[in-house]
């Protein structure tokens, strides 16, 4: 598991974002911190070399759009139950995701990742941020907004 820790080591995005990259934001903008993925895509789209796709809360509907870019790397971005403090974030490998079942959505993360792997052959990672509040009608928490700022800059500079 790749882990972000300001003291120990930086997020290893430079190692991950290689080749043809598709970044997929997952989440519901009407549910507070769950809107993290789409918010990141909105900030990055057109400002980086990677293809940015806002898949909203139904990422399974975007498998064709993801695959058509023939990516080497797919970075899924989502609010994720990591059992960390709100706003903390990690990069997870498919093995981490399949073992733990991290998600704030109804779709099986395992099925989605397995399908993308078989369809594209791409390396797949999940950049997950620990949400504080995913209640309908809530705004994004300050801790997740801070993570959004940090991750935006990290990806732009990767």
C-alpha cells in the first residue's frame, strides 16, 4: 500500500502516473465529502496531460469511456473508508482494495477493478481520501477541502 505521510515519505504519484493515464473521479457532489472525486476532476481537467473523467456515482457506466483511451494507468479517485482521520489519503493497489472492500458506493469495487483490468490491461490504483461527512445536502468538510488542495498540486506537479 502506498501511503501519504508528510513526515515519512511523500505520495508516490510520480511513480504511478506514467504512460497514458486516465484519472477517474468517483462520487456524489450532493453528499459532502463524497464529492471529492468529481471535485478533483473539475480542478484537473484540461490542466494536465492525463485524461480526466468525472464518473459521478456510477463509475460502471464509464468503463467504455475509460477503455477507449487505451490507458497504461488508471487512477480512481474517491472518498474511501480508510479508518484514518478525515482528510487523510492513501494510494491503494487493486490487492488492497479487493482485500478490504473500501468504498462509499453500492458497486463492488472488486468487480469494477477486475473488469477494467481485463478490458484494458492497465495498472489500476485508487487514491482514497477519508471522508468526514457523506450526508446528503452537506458541504465538503474543511479537512477534505485541504486534501483536495494538496492532491491537486501533487498531481499537477507529478
